């Protein structure tokens, strides 16, 4: 299995002769399903990592995604890319898995939808170093509700538009905007407690 989630941005191209391979698998050539798994496993793992922020859990989600795909392969009609179909399965599986494993103590109320930036310290001792900020951000992201985190990852980490993120997630654009808003608010609340005033959250939106 490939293991570099940062190599993915958006949906990948579908494998050559995909429709023919699917037809053969549905017809009973189940051994050919391994070719589909090999082609898409790195992509699915990347999605799972983005949702769970836990590489071990992402491996489990990847396996679960391909089990679910196998069970529904006969229903796939090719109206969209298989990668898009897999993205939605992996995202939902990752959200379910992350929610079962974690607790989310941060309220999802009226937090501000601010983007995270680090103020330049006036002296070397005034602000956190880069590694401290990265560590704090990673820890905070693990505590954000995975439904909100999945949208946040697409928009703020991968740089997709709200429209593209909505297509990937299979939800309306307004829902993506709301989820990103809530994720940013949860991050602001978490990071304020971890890094205090040394981290500034600037107002803004994409």
C-alpha cells in the first residue's frame, strides 16, 4: 500500500479498462478485484488520513472502504468517476471510525470562522517556534469533529473551492461552508488554550 497522503490532491483518474474490469468482477472473476484495490489503495488511504488524522486508523478505514465497494460494485453505473465514489465511501467510513474512537469536547456553537496564522514575534522568545505550532495544530485537528475536519481538510489544507469540496463529499455547497466554519471555530478554541495569545487567528474566508 502507498503511504504518502500528501501526494494526493483532488480525485485521481480512473484506471484503464475500468468498466471492463468491473463487469468481469461482477460476473464472478473476483480475483480481478485485486487490480482495482492496487490501483486505488493509495488514493483511498490518503483520503482516510485526511479524515482521521491517524495513520493506523486510516489503514482500517482503507480496508473497510474496499469491502464496502466490493459489496456495492454491481450498483456502480459509471455516472461519475470511481475515484469520486470511493472518496465518498472512504470519507463516511473515516468519519464513523474516528467518531467511534474519539471524543469531541469542544462545543460546535458560534465560534468564529477565522483562518490560523502565526504572528511574527518581536523577539526570538516572544512566539512559538514552527515545530511547536505544527505539533499544536496537528493535535488540535485530531480533536475536531471528523465531519467538520473532512471539509476543512479539503478547503483549507488541500486548497479546493467550496464547490469542488461539495462534489467530493456529495453534499451541498452551503453544508461545506458550514462545516468549514465549525472546524475553524473548534480549532480556534483549541489552539487558544494550547498556544494562548502567541497565535493570532485572522478574520477572513475563502
